[in-house]
C-alpha cells in the first residue's frame, strides 16, 4: 500500500490524520500529516514536507506515496508540487 501524506492549512492535516486513525488504526503508521501555519517560511515548509514525504514513501515497498492537499494553488499544494517532480507520487 502506498504511503499517505496529507499537507494542508493548519489544523486540517492533523485532524484528518486523527480521523483516519480512529477508523483505521492499523494504517496510521503509513500516514504522514503536515499542518501549514500561516507564517511559516517556504524554505522551512519545504524542508519539513520533504522529510514527511520521504517517510510516506518509505512505508511502501515500491517507494510510492499518495499526497492529499486542501486547496489547489495554495502554499501546501504548491510546495508538494515542487517536491513531487520526478517522484513516485500521485
């Protein structure tokens, strides 16, 4: 199963991870979540996202990850679009 990475405006990502853990506790180990606060510098956000994306990919034998984000064109989405280039992500 591909790893899952949720990146969204705070506190949506962590709330979705908690909800997923409530319904599917065995899958939480494959799920990474990053809440994006309004004033986090882009380079710090990208560094944190890179680490969590790597952890999500490590959860899958093929190194694949599914990335979920909240608003197309917003900071979380733009960040993972930059990170996803050349990666095994969907």
